[in-house]
C-alpha cells in the first residue's frame, strides 16, 4: 500500500489486485507466498487464496503491549515506571 501511494489502505482495490496477482503467480510457479493479515477474516481469505505465511502484528508492537501489561499488573505492588520502562518502587 505504501509503494502504491496509499499507505495503510490494505483494503484498497490496488492492493487487493496486487495480492491476487501474487497469489496467482505463486500458484502457477509452485512458490510459497504470504503477507501480513490485518484481521482474522483477512487471514482466512489469504489462506483460501493459497498463502502459506501469515503474520499479524509486529514484533515491536508485541513487545510494547507486553511491557504495558507488566506496568499495569505491577502498579498494584507500588511500582511506577519512569523514563521508558525502568521500574522503581514507591513506598
């Protein structure tokens, strides 16, 4: 989507057409292909099209969400996170 000038618009007709073209070419040549899926329904659709690799989310987003969860859970023990996620205890 970014290279097509429509960043973030994974459901844009240009992007859909490009994914379909890749799926057809991969099937014709016996190659594996895949792409990020932005929802469970999208992942199902990609698998039906023959995708063999599906990713969802990004590593940095998963790390961020995990650290935020730790911050929330440990707050009840008196921990506060300052300057990024460096913990300190407040008594």
